[in-house]
C-alpha cells in the first residue's frame, strides 16, 4: 500500500513538473520585444511533401535585438519557408532577398504589451488548471487505495501532501508568469 501511495505522489510531482516545463515553453513563444529564435519553434515547412520543422531545414539566428535571419540549407526552400511563416500567424512578415529571409520585430506598443500580458496570464491559468487536474487525479487514486484497505489517516496525510505540492507548483506558475510579464512590460 505504502509503495502505491509513494508512486502516486511521485507521479503527481513529475506530472506537475512537466506542466511547468510546458508553460515555460509556451511562454518563450510569446515575443517580448527582442528577437528570440524560439518564436519560430513549432513552425512546419513543406519539405518535398513532408511537413518538417523550420529549424531542420534552415539555420535560424539573431542578427540584432530586433531581427531574426533564416538561412535555408537549400535555396529552393526560401518560398516554402516564407509561406510557412506567413501561415503560422505569428504576426511577422518575412523579407526574402533571394538568399536569406529576415524577420523584423517591430517595437511593441503599450496596447500590444497589455495584450501579450493577457496572453501570458491566460497561459498561466491553463498551467494552473493542469496542475489542479493532476491534484484531482492523485486524490482520486488515493481514495481508491483507501477503499482497498489504506488507513484513513494515511490517506488524509497523503491528500495533505498532494495539496502542499499543488500550492507549491501554483506559486511557481505565478512566479514564472510574473517574470514574463515584467519582461514584456520592460521598454
């Protein structure tokens, strides 16, 4: 019984860690005014009929604080890359000079910054919901163990541990979101 209980607690902890990691990945995709190649993560390009990640068909680098450059490994990939960036709806217009593609990140307006902060807080809320769902699943698993013979005191202690873990991870979500908000609002 105790082994199953420890397994539930470890699993909940690992899954909550993954929820935080996912949140951090999602937040890197929200641009904060300075060029970051991770903005382009997840964009797929039609590479000879197969959807392929952009960073696998081209070199993405930061030219300066507001410019990303994309150097395809094959010259005939310029058009598909350009189309993929436009279709990705990240709000950037690619500039194709026949050799490389440049993405200029415009300076953020106050209104746009506030929209991005709302988006960050929305991602944070999704992270909190995921963590609460993990808590719910763990508590349900503990209740099943209790029906199978786990003592009530042990079950209550385990539920308390799950709640403490949940509180810790929700505070971490708030901290990660606050840092991203600060980054966005910095001029």
